[in-house]
């Protein structure tokens, strides 16, 4: 995670722990994106949907971390080269489990025909902070009114993934 950095907020200092992460826009043949429903253990009522992925281990390349996280969180094993280059990067700041983080993250895009998600590889914190998963159509995600991260997700899916052929897939 690295050394904490400080930021002034309304006269107080907020200490952020820097974090690097790799995430995957995993889309099936029906054009649905896989999202996990998570919550902050320190604020269980704060629910949100997010993409598979997570923090980089020391010295780990983003594509390697993204492939590792996919295997751990979904059971899908891919060669990091299959992910190609990141399609988008951003930096966000957020509280989680009593700490504050400043996360720089790279997003990779990957299409799969279908996938039966296997969460047996979840870490302890994932088991305690993820309530489930769902495949979302981008329009349904926007219409749901639910909180999701990144907020730009529907636009990212439209921008970085070509339209589907209209073939439905079951998962």
C-alpha cells in the first residue's frame, strides 16, 4: 500500500493510504457486465456495485494483478496478455473499514461467452464485505438508481467494448 499521504480537508488533515489496483470490465455475450455488491464493514448500510479486481501485490504488474484477481474472485483464469492494455485509468479516494484510501486503478476490458461465477477464492475481507454478484446490462444499471463504481461505468462500457451481436448467453 505504501506510505500514507496527507490532504487538508476543511481545516483537518485526512491521511490517505496510497493503493494501486487493477480492475476488469468483464462482459458476457449478452452485453452484461459482472459486478459485485459490496459494502464497507464500518458502514454496512453503504451498499454499492463494483467491478472485479483489487490491489496490486508489491512489484506486480497491473495486468498480472487483474488476471490474479479474476481467478480469485470469479474462478476465471486468463493469461495476463489476454487482457491487453488498460482501457481506462482513474484515481479515487474512499473510506473502507475505518481507513481512507487514495487508489490509482487501471481498468481492463474482457469479453467472455458466459461464465458461472465461482467466489471460492474470496479473501477474508471479501467474504465479509461482498453480499453477492450480478450481471448487469448498462441501461439497467443506470435505471436501477443503485450506487456503482466507477460512476462512469456505463459510458466506459459503451466506449471501450464493441456492440454485441445480439446473442443471448446464460451464466
